[in-house]
C-alpha cells in the first residue's frame, strides 16, 4: 500500500502541471523580457520606428507583433536614451526611467503567453506519459512526437487570440467594434482568416519543439547516468534545457528569420489598408 501511494505521489496531477507551467512561464517572462526591451530600444535608437512599422517583442514565452503608434507617442520603445551598448542601456533605463521600465510592454503580452505556455507544457507532459504507456518501444522518439503535437495544439488555440489582441491594440477598438471587425472579416474571408500568420509560426516552432524535447530528454538521461541519479536534479534539468534550447535555436534560426519577416510584412500591409480606409472615410466626409 505504501509503495502505491508513494508512486502516485511522484506523478503530478494535471492541475499541478498547469500550475507549474504558469509559475515557470511568469519567471521566464520576468527574466527574459528586460533583455528584449533593451534590444528593442537599441534598434529604435539606431533606426527610429515610423508610424505603422511593426517589430517583434518576445516575452520569453512567445513572440508578439507590436505595431508602432504615432510619431509623437510616448510609447516605451520611442523614449530617447543615447545608449552606447547593452550594458549602458541597462544602467541608464534603471537610473533614469526606473527599474519597472525593463518590463515595458510585458503585461498585455502575458494575456496570451500564459495560456500558450500552460497548454503547451501541460499537454507535453500528458502526451509524453500517454505515449510512453502505449508505445513500449521507440522511447527516444516519444519526446519528438509529444513536443510537436503539443506545440501544434497550443499555436492553433492561441494564434487567433493573438491576432485579435494585436488588432485591438493597434486600432484602439472597443469590444463591440472588435466583434464587428472580426465578424466582418470572417464573413468576407472565412474562419481560416483568423489564423493568418499561423503557418509561418508553425514553420519555426514545430521543428524547434521537436529538437528541443528530443535533446532535452536525451541529455537528462545521459547526465543522470553519469552522476548515478535516479531522478534529475534542478541543475541537471537546467543544464539539459539550456543546451537543448541553444542547439534548437541555432538550427531553426533561418526559419525564425522567415517567420519574423512574414509576420511583420502581414501586419504592415494591414496597417496600410487601415490607413487607406481612414483616408477614404475622411474624403467621403468632405464630399
């Protein structure tokens, strides 16, 4: 009886997995976002973003498209800094603008990033266990399959919501206006129009997830074997994650460039369409 209760305690429940994913996602965002804020500020300093220009903001969990506002806007990415480099930007932002500025732009993106992380990691754990139980052999390919399927599922769920969030943020729409905008788009182009930009994200994220989880599980086993541990310690899990993430990021870099280019081009064309619509409305009013 004691053995059964111990083994059941070892396996976390789906709620515990979701909670762990949520906590991990928040910690990741808090650690990674300042680096992306500094990167964006340095980019804006060397090449100022004009109105309608799009850039990618990473919360450490997923990439978000941000559309630049008016030239006289006080947006966080337009604040002058005269930075000489990464370290100089880090020090000046804290000293002049306050430490909170290092997390500029994070709160709105977390609305999408947290559900994405919870679905992704929880589903991976569930699929990994289910596939291990079903496929007794070929254990080494289970992380590839579980990682690819979980990433595909999380992207498919979150992609329309991220598109709606970006549109709402860019056009400053109320919920009623947003509903009309989305329903008009669906009526004109069909439901699949809500997944615009999805294919370019899948092109990068699925190969990344497949490689990441395959190497992660492999490194973890190798390191546990070397130190003679039955379960991976925090250091083993952290080292395995860092190594596998670095390998996957380097290999999928070309896909990342394609994804970023396609997504920014898509939103810049939409921004141009919105601008033309406004001009037409103004002309009608004059007439």
